[in-house]
C-alpha cells in the first residue's frame, strides 16, 4: 500500500524525482522532498498540496551527510515516521576517459555514490529499529553494461548496484524486513544531459535521447509499483527504457 506512507525523495526538484513525488502524493503518500534548488522544491510542494496531497521540503545537497540526515529528520518531525527513501539524485557528465575531466569524475563519485551511501546511513538505523523500510535507488542501464564515454558514470552506477544488493542480503539475513529496489533506466526525458560538457559526447547523447526518450512519469510508475507490493515481497531490480531503444 502507498497511502499514508512517508516517502523521502532526493533529486526531487525535477525529472524522475519530481514525477515520483507527484504520483506518490496523488496515491496518498506523504512526500518529503530534497534537492539543491529551493525555488523548484517550493513550486513542487505547492503543486502537490494544492492538489490535496501532503508534502514538505528541505534544500539538500546529498554530498553532505548532515543534509540527508536533516531531510530524514524532517520526515519524522512533520509526519511522525519514514517508510521509504528514494535516492534519486545523480549526474551524468559523459566524456571519453582520454579527456581527463577529473573534476567531473569526482563530482559524479560524490553525488552518484556518496549520495547513496549518505542516504543509506541516514535512514538505516531507523529502518533497523522499526524492522521495516524501503530503500529505492536510481542506477542506470550503464550500471548493467559498459558504454563508451560512460566509464566513470557507469562505474558509479555499478557501485550503486553492489551497495543495494548487499543491503538487501544483509537486511534479509538479519530479519530486518527492509526492502530494496534498484531501477536501471535507459533514455528518460530529464535534465541529465545538461551536465555534459564534452561536445562530442553531448551531441551523441542528445541525438540518442531525441530519438528514443520516454517521460520521467514512466519511471515514477515503477517506483509506485515497487512500493505498492505486499510487505513480504521484494522486487530488487527494474530495467526500464523505451521499447524501441536497443540499449
């Protein structure tokens, strides 16, 4: 059941995070939104509450552990609990390794990996104490197979896959009733391409997305499906993309 669940979402100001927030709120969840852009968070929260839903938000940089801790605490203070955390924040400044864009590599490692580890650390003590909870992450098809120009991005998304599988196994072994779900999207219409500074990589990705991309709402429906499963049922992985994209 989704109704009355408290769902924390990072990367919530646009794309998949915003689509998930709107859909889950419409289904009766209480959503707690985290991202760096306060104007977009405020607008999204107002949109949800105007439509009769419940939402709270906090400016959050997932690289900072204290920011995600505060976001989880906001969920508890505002709604009395936390049931789900959707760790969705991510960057994809694709480039060939030979371009040596080390600042971008480090930025991806910080957001795509530390944003997940910080989120797990912020919520896991609560989930283990209450012996329930759900951790959902956005990986990528680049977390399942290798793509040129995506060496470091793919490495961060493979790391997410490993983290989530171990979290699932350890939680099950300890009878914690903590569910996990990792989503591997292909070409989805979001702001992800905006961070690509390499001209060749940007042109290639733009052409790919212009040809195939489907809406972020498609991934939001997968998030809702995962949450809506019975508590004794865990679907750990979803690979999702356009029907006509040969990813």
